[in-house]
């Protein structure tokens, strides 16, 4: 699989994950103290995906980006990254 196809596949998977998460049955009271920590490549999802997810679920998203495989690997190998979702 070419790098371009792989990147599109991963992007699609990330969008599906975020979309799937938005269908959880979460009441605003349950979500009030909730936070989802996401670590992803920059520009992998549309700019409105996270705000739309937060609006629909009431869950705050801490969305961090990385710029290289080395950065991702260093963060994860250091342990206790605190991320709920990591998109490689």
C-alpha cells in the first residue's frame, strides 16, 4: 500500500472512531467531567470534527498533534502518555 493510500486509510479510521464515539449514549451530566485525550497527526481530521463531537456529546477533547513517527514513538515509549486514542 502506498504512503498516500495508507494515510487516507488511517484518516478514514480516525474519522470513523470519532464518529462512532459521538453516538455513545452520554447524558450531559455524565459528560460534565469527561475528557477524551487524543494524539494524532496534524491535519488528519477536519477542523470542525472535534468541536462537533464536543457539542454532540458534551465530552471535552484534548487534541494534541505530532509531526513525525519519531515524536510519536518517543512520547509512547516514555510511558504514561495519558492518551485515550492514539492514531499512528
